[in-house]
C-alpha cells in the first residue's frame, strides 16, 4: 500500500526546470511560467575562472561525524515534509562524501530505497544535451549563433532563432507539452513510445510565444528536442552514441544511459508514484514505473544514479573532462534572470541561483535535483520516487499534506533543506 506521504498535480511539469524542482514534463498546464518577462543579464557565478580551475576529483572518503550528522538531520527533515515514499541523497565536497537512502523503494513490499538504484531523471537530461552542443561548438562543428533553419527546415522564425536561443530557452518556440491533443494522448496511452521527430513536429505546429526570439524566457521541451536532432544531424550518429562517446565514457559514468529501447529500466530501480493527469487518488497515487519516458526524448529521457550525477554535476560546472576553459566560462556567464533580479537565472542548458548551478528533473513518478555550488565546491544530488509536491499547492496533494509549508517538489524540498544546513542557501522558484 502506498504510504500517505505524497502530493501533486494534474500537470506534467515541463517546468521551469532548473531552479524550480520541475523538469521535462508532459503537463496539463505545467509549471511553465505564465508570463514571459524580459531576460536580464545575471552574474550568478561570482568567479567563473576560479571554478574552471578546479580540476581534481573530490574525495570519496566519509565526511566527519559532525558534518555527516548535520547533513543527515537536514535530509531527514526535508524528507519528512516531502510527499515521497523514498529518497536518495548524495553530497560531495572537499570534506568527503555523504551517500544515504531513506524510506522505501516499493511501498507494496516494503523494499527499502538503496543508494545503488537507477532512476529516471527527467529534465536533468537537458544539461547533458546542452553539454554535447557546447562540445560540438568547441570543435568547430557548429556555432551557437547558427540559425536553426540551417539544420531544421520549416521552423517559424527559423532564420532568427539560433542554437543559443534553443539552449537558453529564449527561442519562443512552444513546448509540445502544451498541446491539448498530445496531453490527452500521453495520459491515456502512457506506455506509448515517441520519436524525436514526432515530438518536434507537434511543438513546431504550435503558435510561437509572443516575443521576439532572444528577448524573453519561456521554458520549452521542444527546444531541447531540436538540440538533440541537431546533434544527430551534425555528427551523423545517434544521440545515445554521441552521449556515450563524449560524456559517459570519458567520465566513467557506467550507470547513466539514454536507452535505445525507450521502455528499458535497469535494475535495481524504485517504483514511482504520481497524481498527474488525473491518475491515482490522494490516498492511492498511481504507479508510473512502467510508463514510457520517451515523451521526454533528449529533453528528459535519461536514466542515471546518484553517484553518477555527483560526478557529472562537478564536471559540468568546472568543465573538467568536458569543455575547454573558454567555452566553460561562456557557459558559467550565460545565465539571464527571467522574472527580474533575484529570481534565479537560466543559461545554456542549466540554471543558477546563489551560485548553485545545475538542473532539476521531474516526470510522472520521479523527481531529481542535481546542483553544484560554485562558491562552496559542493555537489548535491537528491532523488525521490514521487513527483508529488507538498505544501500550499494548487495541484492535488496527499491527504496528509502540510498546508503550512510553501509548495515544493519532493527532491527540491530535500535539496533546499541540505543547502541551508551547509549555509549555502538555495531559493527555488515558487511552484
């Protein structure tokens, strides 16, 4: 039986991703911003050169007993307020490694959550896709300022929208997850496989957002699907092959995959639960473990583990093993605030808030946060087997939902609790 610790909505979060706790999601309104404020330049990372200079790996030895206890207390506090049956928490810094699981992976059997589990990570995928684009740019295979019409015909404003605008979500191209017909199909045929071409076609058929490309922020999964298609066009190889050659193999990330069989899910993995799409009830959320994640494609289909994401979080932030210093500094200075000063910024495939860089990922049944503190040289990964939010939410929540809390996705709630305990606070976008 599903424990009464869950909460969420009817919408698949195509989310404001990076900073919110949302991610690639098929939504029914999604967490996509309802307004498109003018983007404002941000200096979220105070010393990009110092970040790029960090090249050595962090220790994997245990942290001190005092620090371990502090992180564990914060993780337990966040988990107690989150609407999820289980969670995995990973923290790494010059002080060592913290890796621990909480709760259960399968409420029906009582099987515990374990730190070696694989999980669908949703929009965290976007950080990998953008990294591949930056690598191709560094190699001279493409330019971030190339118009998308050079690679994909028939795009409205295709001569004005650039690869850079796809990566930083300022293209104005609508997300296919906003399409009512697509949402209906997804939520009624949750085991269906989707191709990148199908998803891109749906998004490009929608009316673009009402701003000049490059002048405003609008989170769209279609952007990152198009980046995936451009990667395949430029390299002449499949996305999964390019990902393996350029990121997974160099970083020895053996637990991360973009499966050719879109329904594949390696063992061990937790059961996932949601209230999205009208599925399940606040007393008994729906089990989404076998729902096909191919609807996320190169914007949200990746599978990974906490140890692998720890490795990637720091490499992505420093560029070590991935990008030359010039491209990495460009990425660390690419953030533009979307709703005015102090509300966090989105850059080339990732977000930034108070020096934390990374992304959140959310799709029905699963929620992940992966962030690296550029000021504290610390990575935090939190993973939950539920995407149900808790707190004062407009979306459906569990029956025992604590309404005195601000609404938050479960992995984000645990992450922000730990960040506060480390005295490097993180303020996610309000859901």
